[in-house]
């Protein structure tokens, strides 16, 4: 039986596709690959949505006023205002390092603060010393 | 040195990845690589040998669309096998519904086609004695040398079922072939 089985297997393996089979399959394939243009429907839908939004935008009705207040500013207007506002840049570290402060004004000439605080004691000491020296 | 089944599967999967990325040449390579195996299966399953090439072409045309969604959960041949089985069943059903006369063993038809698939006719005659599931397991496991795991995936059953079916089929075939040999 084993030999018969092996013979059947050999016979089975001997079966081959007819000559030129692959070329005939190739000829029947669709010319354009569906994958190559698979993005087209999605792109068309996106384009339609964009066009519809652009067409609807000018025809938008004015916003209703709320209780005497002016019309609420639109987000678009706000974003424009923000864009117009000059941007504040943080000072660069290099500029900060090279910054030279203007010279301070000269201090007013005056005696040491201790003397100014105790004028009567100084004069008293000087008087005492003078008296001792001369005396 | 021959390449192992795992290497072959890896090469097939790489071809499939290239095809999925849009490489049309990779599909041509897939057809060339699998054409003989698909034609063998069609020759065994189809009752009309003149339909073998049409059915095999249909398999590859469906693969051109279907393999783009292949998820690499099994070997590419497993996917092709299932498609081939479905196509052959459809062709047989259409032929039956059209009430065409069954081709006799030595019936009319293009001589070249009949001769080409003569071995398939003999094989079909032997397999016809088995239940359909046993026929499948013999084709895949014995004649196609598929591993048990891939055979189970192709048939949509457990590996244990494959082993049991193969055991039953071997027993039946042994009796059949011994009788044939003795007769």
C-alpha cells in the first residue's frame, strides 16, 4: 500500500500548470492597481468638505446680540488680534551680561555717621584732652 | 540543501508584503510560485478537467484583491488553498446546475487537457472513496506535505482533528489500495 501511496503522490506532484499560465493570469489582472488610487475617494470627499465650508463662510448670518451687549467677538477676530499684538521677547542672556549700569552719582561729602550721631560726646572728649594736655 | 518549510513561508510572506506595498512584480512572482500547486488542487477537485485553468485563473484574480487584506496569521498557501476550495466548489455547483453531462473517464474533450490531468483523474477516483474531510486531509497533509498546524488552519479545525482524520483516511486508503492491487 505504501508503494501505491507514494506512486499516487508522485503522480500528484507531476501535475503542473499549463505553459504560459502566469502570463495569461497577468493579462487578466485589472490594469490599474486598486491600491494605487485607493486614496482618491477620500481625497475627493475631503476636497468637497473644504469647498463647502469655504462657500458657507461668507453667507453666515450675523450673530444675535445678547441683551444690549455688542456682538460677541468671533474666535477668528480674537486670533487676529492676538496675531497683531507685538510679541514680547525675553531678553537674551548675552545682552544681560554685557549690560553696563550707568555710574552712580557721587555721595555727598559728610563725616562718618558715628560722629554725626554723637557730636556732643566727641566735643566733650576733645575738650577734656585739651584741658589735660594744657593743664 | 533544500530550504525548510519555515524558510519558504518566510519567503512567501515577504513576497506578500511587497505586493501589499504596491509592488506589482511581487504578485507575478506569487503566481509563478503557486501556479502548479493551485492547478493540482483544481485538477483533483474539479469534475471537468477543461475547467482547471479557468478555475486556477479565478483563484489568482480573487487573490489579487483578497491578498491585500491578508493578515499573516497563517501561511499564504493556506489562504490560497481556501480560495481554491471555494472556487472549485462554485465551479462544480455551476456545472451541476447547468446539467452538463458528467465526463466519463474516457470521455470526450481536448486530448491535451485530459492527458495533462490524467493523474489527477486517478487520484480523484481514489479520493472519492473517502468522506470529504478525509479527502482534504490527505491532499494537504500527504500530497502537499503541509505541517499538521497549517493543515488544521486550512481546514478550519483543531490539530487533533487533523490527526484523527488522517488516521481514518490512512486506514481506509490502505484497504482500498490493497484491494486494487490484489484485483
